[in-house]
């Protein structure tokens, strides 16, 4: 679950960004925010999990 949620958010953001680029020619703020949020959440989770393992 710690990996699934952030990767799902980032994936949805990438899909929305692709569709937005095809439709308007620019990525849009919300898809970019979803990609950044998902990637950041995933990265922070990995760092914190590594710290707990030792």
C-alpha cells in the first residue's frame, strides 16, 4: 500500500498530462501537481523505510 498509492497518483497524473498535451498542447497544472506529489510521496516513503530498516 505504501508503494501503490503514490505510484497510482503519479500514473494518473501522467495519463492526464498526456491527454491534456494532446488536447491543448500544454501539460496543465493539476496533472503536473499529481505527478510531483506522487513522485515526492514515493521518494519520501522509500527514504523513511530505509531509515527504519537500519
